[in-house]
C-alpha cells in the first residue's frame, strides 16, 4: 500500500529535499505550510515537484488547526521540520520561538496521539542543543548546554519527543542534525549569505560581504544527505535518537576562503578580530568586512559531530564532501546572479 507522509515546514530547505526523496520512494506526500499572503514554493519548483506535493495548511501555534490537518491526512509518517529556525532571530523573539519550536512540537505530538498514535514521528532536533562545548566530538550521549533561545526551545522539543516515546510507546524519533546546507538554503544563514553575496559581488550587484564571528566552527554537510537519514530513522522497528554529522569541522573564515575561490577571488586576510578584512589578492579590493553588530549575545564556538551510531544502525553515510557542497552552492548562486534572480531566492 502507498505510504502517506506529512511534512511540516514544506516551504523550507529540508522540506523540499525530503519531499523529493519520499516521492521518489513512491510516497503520497502532504506538505504542510502556514498560511500567508503568498506561499513560497520556489524550492519545490527548483526540484521540479511543486505539483507532486499535496499542500495542506498547518500553523504550529494553533492546536485545532493541527488536529484538523492530521485528521484529514491520516499520515503513516510525520516529519516535523517546521520551526523558527534562525538562531539570531531567536534572541529578538525568544517567546515566539519557544511557542513555535517547543510548544508547537508538543501540540503536534499531542494531536498525533489523539488522531493517529501509531504513526511514526520525526522531530528536527539540532546540534545547537549541545551549545557550550562539553565534549568533542559530540554524540547522542553528550550533555546539552544550549546557548540561544532557539537551542533551549529545541531542547524542550527534543525531550518532549523522548517523553511521548517513553510515556505512550509512540514511534517518536529525534534526529540531532548538525548544520546542513545546499543551494536551497535560506539567505539569512551564513553559508548561503556568503555564496549569494560573493556571487553578487562577482556580478557587480554588491560591494562587500559583511559578516560577524569568523572563528565559529561548524560541522557542515549537504541537506540532501541528511534528509535520507531522517527517512532511514523512521523505517527502523524502534524509535530512537540519532546524530547526523560529517565528523569534520571548519571555521566560517575557511568557508569564506573556499567559496571565494569558486567565485574567482583569492582572499587574503588583514587585521584581527572586529577589524578583520578580506582582500582580493588579484584586485586589491575589499571583499569581506567584519561587522561586530552581527556577533551573537552568546555563541556556539565549536560543533563537531560523531555520526557513528547512524552509520552503524541505519547504514547512513553522507555522499557530498565539504568542497563539493561549497562548489555547488557557489555555482548555483553565480548562475542566479547572472540571471538577476537572487532576490527571489
Ligand atoms: P527553514 O528555516 O528553511 O524552514 C522552516 C520551515 O518552518 C519553513 O517552511 C517555515 O515556513 C516553517 N514554519 C515556521 N514557523 C512556522 C509555524 N508557526 N507554523 C508552521 N510552519 C512554520 O529550516 P530548514 O529546512 O533548514 O530546517 C528544517 C528543520 O530542521 C527546522 O526545524 C530546523 O530548526 C531544523 N534543523 C535544521 C538544521 C539545518 O542545518 N538546516 C540543523 C538542525 C536542525 P515559512 O516558509 O512560511 O517561513
Ligand atoms: P547556526 O547557523 O546558527 O549554526 O544555525 P548560521 O549559519 O546562522 O550561523 C553559523 C555561524 O556563523 C556565524 N556567523 C554568521 N551567521 C549568520 N547567520 N550571519 C552572519 O553574518 C554571520 N557571521 C558569522 C554565526 O555566529 C554562527 O557561529 C543553523 C540553523 O539552520 C539552525 O536552525 C540549526 O539548528 C543549526 O544550524 C544546526
């Protein structure tokens, strides 16, 4: 029988890649979006699946609406990808972030328990829950110490997922995913901000790329590899928690250097800390500048995940290397900039 999946956050990066993967596996895919004046389907369109996904409206702040949606869809698998996912915004909107990310997950789990408790549930947990460095590399056993309202809200959502598994025997899984990027990443996140800005500079549409903390280290993988891990988790007989990561870490500064190379620049750094500037060796032009206003009130300095459990139990392996990821993002943005399309992406 055809399996039916409900993906919340269908308009986001992971929603698009996951929908594509599930459609390729023969699933009937329901994509949940929140109502707004104009719904943003460019990612589904880029993957050629905008017409293949059945759209349903779902607002994580509204319990009655979630109940109705689950009742209508009767899903076999639910992937909860919807969230206020931008760490910086969570410092400005801590209460809203908690409402959507923490309570929203609880609303969804509780509604699922009422409507379809046998469904398999995936919660989009995050390496931001590790926060302050307690152990390297970070595993499923590493203690949590989140450093932002986003991280704290996601930690609540993680534990409520574990709690529904333990209390009610629901097949509720928490995937603790390290940063994953792609040409479909939102432009507020640092990787896509870098690649889209460098493409604009290359095409004379922007002067300089302003960044915050260049020394933060992240374990960056490709989103397409990570959604495959989500799918594998829900195919297991028992629900559990899994880390997905590459096992490599790099600074924001290194990401800039590699991306700049693919965009045809050769960056040399001048100055230190907040006075750092990235100069193109060939032209002497300033390409990158640090703006201390972009620093966060509390930072996560080092993320480096250990994906061993997922590799052993799920047979999950990432396929795209760091270099391959950066190259694909820069190429996509150079192409969009050449067509004057970056604003709508
Ligand atoms: P995006 O920010 O690209 O997508 C978030 C999605 O959530 C969007 O579709 C957004 O809709 C939707 N959404 C936001 N608020 C609500 C709401 N109140 N009700 C319903 N839908 C809402 O995130 P990603 O695709 O990158 O990430 C997917 C999930 O994985 C998120 O939960 C994120 O926190 C988590 N995560 C992401 C990682 C990453 O590196 N990408 C790593 C670890 C975890 P709209 O388009 O209307 O804004
Ligand atoms: P993160 O991703 O906070 O790890 O959360 P982001 O790309 O926003 O930041 C990564 C690091 O880059 C530093 N940085 C900047 N970040 C942004 N956005 N803009 C800048 O100008 C800038 N300059 C430096 C940040 O300080 C940080 O250290 C992402 C999100 O997808 C979460 O939803 C997800 O849970 C985690 O990844 C894992």
